[in-house]
């Protein structure tokens, strides 16, 4: 056997390291890098002994490795999303099923979703209070959920209402359970028992959606992803099973609902504290532009990544990863926080500065909020377009008032890291394209 060569790391017991990771996810990673360098070995209950990397060359090598060398972690969101989820699939099976889901996230179908994005944003923002602080993240959660129910599930009527009531609780519980060990005994009244009951309710609703769609006889003219799944065929002519469709719909929901909503909440939190950027964005919206808005969304994802890490598991003994020789079954965790905070890649990395992306697209091995390689988030383009439209609509219709309050702290929701206070904001409805600022705060805001 090849002799393993792992980077150094802390020697504390496994559960002590877990407590450290949970209570100090951002600062703790920085402290470990300061002590051990840009790669170190940790020992955690879910992943076991794992190598954490943040060197761009090693990240690129890992993401480019084929599934025979390094594939998805065994313990991932597939544990709660179902065996048909892309998170649970590996190798050729993952490749085959991913190909079926690519078309709706590009070209004509993607453009067709823009109207849904704006309609749901306008509908939600109509309820916003003026002149007093309120948490905006719940609104972002409702917007992204409604968008996915329409654009992905093709839901309306009773099914829309039932999923809208069920899924927030279902997703929140699932995201917390996804990072915990699965107990050997699952009592009905335990969190896992409640989760399985919610999953049964979800499956029944999806069955009704499928039955409605099949009776519709108009699938080819629909743009929702459920309709596309029902029409898609594998190379051998086979169809996706109903259970596969249910798992994949849930996967797309999990990947594109909470994470997108949380990024939008962070955008609101950041812009209030950077009025110069905020004012320039408003001017750009009024002029019909989008370059700065695109760059701002990229920069928000860099400085406030909602996911800490993405990972792979080594499938062959003696896998050479840069300076390290890794044994089979070793977990490799790519620290999104550390690479986004690397001074060599992003000068003055703690500064919120969208201009750094105005003339250059981010390197996808250095800016990795959507992961990378063959497992990069399938809906990245969908999510970025959604965030762009939501932010455009918000800035067009409302004045977001700057604040002198301290930055909101990071709060772990299990999978995503959200603003601790829910992105508190004070807004006023705008008089469209008005040029004079309103004197609502000591720092001022545009109307």
C-alpha cells in the first residue's frame, strides 16, 4: 500500500473538534489556517478524518479528478433528499441523470422564468412595511419558494398551497438533520420520525402534480421542470420513475431555495452598510443597466458564502493531491470561506468591493459558492438570474435605507449560514426614477 501523507492538524478529540467547528465556523477556519497552513487534517463525527484544503491548484486538481479517483462524499444531503437525488448518485449514474436536468437551466427555458421571478418579488414586496426595521430574510424565503413551486414544480391551486405550507418546515428540519448522525432507532416522535412523516406527505402531493400534468396533454408547451422531467428519456428510451422525479424536485428545491434566499438576505445586509455601492446600483437600475448588479451578486457570494464547504471522497489508494498522498475513503473538504478570504487571490479580502468583478469574471476554482467540477450546482445560472431580478425589482420599487448598525453575525441554519437578525432593513416605497434623496436617516438614502 502507498504510504499516506496528510497535512498536520489539531489532535483534540473528535467531538471537541465538532463543537469548535459548529461554534466558530468562520473564525475557527482562519485560526486553523494560521496555525497549520492552507491545508490541515481534522477529525469530525460525520466525516471522520478529513483533509481541509484552500489552495487553488489543489482545489482545481480535486474538481477535475474523475469519479474513479474522487467522488461525492458518502454522507451528504442525499441522506435526506432520497436515493434518486443527484446528491446521492455517483459515477456514471450521476452523469447520466444530470444530463437530463441540464436543459431547463439554459437558453430559452431560463429566460422564460424571468417573468415568474419578477411577479413573485412584486407580490411579496407589496406587504413590506415602510419606515420601521423588519427582517427581510423571511420575505426572501417566500419569494424563492414560490418561484421554485411555479418554475420547477409547475404547482398551482391546492398543490401550490399545500407545498407552500409543508416545505419550509420540511426543508428546515432536513437541513438540520443533514449534518447530524442518523440514529439506529428512529422513534415516530423523534426528529427523524417527523421528517419521514413530512416526506410521505410530500410524495403524495408530488404524485398528484404528476397525475395532473399527465392529464394535461400540453406538456410540450409548459416551461416548468416537472413537465420537462416527464418528457425526458434516458439513452435507452426509459423514463424517470415517479420516485426519481420526487427526489430530484426536492434536490432542486434544497439547492435553490434556502441558499438563494440567504444570499439575497446577505445582499440586503451588505448594501445597507455600503451606501456608495447602494446608490450606484439604484442609478444603474434607473438607467436599465446590470453590470454592477451582476458584480455585486458575485461579491456578496464571495464575502458571505452561505455554504462553508464542499467535499469529495477519495476512491483509490494513494491519490496524489498536490503535496499530499491520500488513502482510499479519505474525505477532502474544500473550504469556501478560506479561499474566498485569501489575500493573494482577493486583495483586501474583507472589504466588500463589487468593482473587483466589474471587468473580470470570477475564476471557478477560486470563487466557489456553487461548488465545482462535475458536481457544481446545476442551478447556478438559474439562481444568479433569480437573484439579479429580485434585487433589480427591490431597488426599482423601494429605497433601502443605509444603516450605521454593526454587521450582522453569521448564524448557522444547519446547511446555510444566514444573517443572525434576518437582514434587518428599513425601506420606503420609491417614486419611480425620482432623483432627490429622502432625509430618512442621518446617512441619507435615495428615493
